[in-house]
């Protein structure tokens, strides 16, 4: 994954240090993950902004959501990064393990 544009809104390294599982709530819009919640360093919300395929949006519960093929054009939660290749996520079964690593 590529970090940004809002990676500075989060504290800690939970995203890279812990495995996540694909939630049964996933669909063509997004791959919902379950695992340690990501902690916010910046309080509050931001206006809706455009999102791209693979964007990792983090709602208030701290559980990452990766946008897939039928994702919306805008989102209202901070995007911590973007997954480079969503094909494996799109085909992952509920309960599959997901780990992140930063691309530079």
C-alpha cells in the first residue's frame, strides 16, 4: 500500500504490525476488515472528498475499509493509504488474513 493522503491522522503502527481478517460484510463496494482498530491522532471529521480504487478509508470504529470495483466517488472518513493491487482482496473469502506493507 501507498501511505496518504491522511496517514498523519493516525497514531501507532497497528496497520502494519497486526493481521486483519476479511469481514463477511465485504462486497463489490469494499473489503471490510476486522482487527485492531486504528487510533486517530487528529480528532474530528473532514468534508467528503474523492476516493480512488484501493483507497483505505477508516470510519469512526477504526476498522479499515478498502474500496473495490463499485466504490463511491466520495467518502467522508480519512484515507490512510491506497492498496496498489486490489485483485487479491476482491477474491478473498471472509476470514482470510490480510497484512499490509508500505510501498516506497
